[in-house]
C-alpha cells in the first residue's frame, strides 16, 4: 500500500531536551494512524513538523509525495490541520467562519459559500449556521473547526488531540466525523492520549514516549505483544470466591486475584486451552459460572506495560 506520510529519523531539540529523538513514522494512504502517548511525549511536535509549522533539526519527512521542507507550499495545499483547541472566530457566525477560510484558500466567493453550506450540513451545524460561534457548545466548535480543515478537500488530515475537553457525546460525534473522513478518501494522522479513542478509530497505532517511538502495530498486535490473556471467572451466586481462586490458581499456575465487589476471579493465562480444564474443575466442584471469559489486555494495560506509567 502506498504511504501518504513517510518520516525518518526526525529530531527536534529545545535546549537540552529532545522533543523528537529519531522518530520514524509512516501512514498508509486511506488509513487512520493513531499516535498515542502522554502529554510531553512528542506527539504535537511531530504533527507540527509534518504540517510544515516547525522545522526538524534532523531527519526527513514527505507528505503526499512532497518534502515538508523543500516543498512546504505544496504540502500545505494538500493537508488539513485541527489543533487541540478549536480555532474559530468567536464573533463570526459558523457560515462566515467557513466562508472566510474558503477565501483564504483562494476559493471563489460562490465556491466558498457552496463548500461552507455543504460542510455545515455534513457536520450537523446547518441549523446553527447563522449564529455567532461564541454561542456554540464545545462539541459544535470542534465540529466547526473540523469542517474548516476540510474546506480545501485535503488528502491528509492532521487531528491533534481533537477531543480534548469534550464530553462523551461530543467525543462520539468527532469519532463519527473521523470515520467519515476516511470513507471519503482522506488519510488521517490522529494524536491522542485517550486509549479508547485509539482503539476505536486507528487502523494502526504508534506509541510515543519521551520523544521516541517505543512500539507500533494494530491495537490487537500491541495487546498480544505486551501481555498474555487474562481469565475471568464469576459464579452465579456469592460465597464461592475462595474456591474459584483456588481452582483457577491451580489450573493456570498463577496467583488468582479476587474482586470482592463483583465476585470476579482473574488470573493470567499462558495457554488458552486451559479454559476447558477450568470448565471441568468447576463442574466437578458443582460451581455454575455466570461469567467465564478470556480477554486480551486493554490499551491502558499495554501502555502501562510499555512505559511503566499511565497515559494520563
């Protein structure tokens, strides 16, 4: 598959700090690549370099086939960028904001109005198009900001923590927008510190920490790489937790943990085939399971394993 973004060995220094420390990154055309990491990991710096807003001290990068330094103007013609906070003019209406951006992109008056109306409809903002942006909710402002980044029909869209500060409903709306971008043919580089966001949207994930790429792969690949499966068992009635823990510990060879609130007993599993052995032992003990599952670690657990700390 053709890569729409290719970066190699990116380095960016701020005094004695390396915000980027030899970053390699690729984004296949038509995909969503999630850049995951805590604040200060280097995610935004990487986006700014790729979007031609910042020049790297070392390394090379190409976006849509053009060098981000030598052909910066050509790159800018092909990208859309949404930062961590919506950058809309509070005094202008939603429609006026979009028309202004269209004119700045050298679109004609008619085309700017047509594109604005199309995007307002698409982002469910048509009913509020005539209202000043200062009256918009956080989710509406974010959608307006996303619409503005699409006025030039970009091949590549950079979304730098696009759901920061949004409530769950607004986050869901942004997620649907991202899926729509890809279905329309755009490629997306999404930075986030929300692990569920990367899990839900990204075709592949790049994990940053301290300016370096520390892991890459799909969500499932990262989960498999950083830990085995976990067995969870819960009886239909309470009172069997200790017996469950004993059985699970004996079968798996690992100490079982007991959640006193839920009654669930969990333990790591090296061989998924042990599940059938647990079923037999439960049957012999006369314990009926309300829950008996094997699961991969969550992305939260993956990040903790990779970095030794949470993503928050």
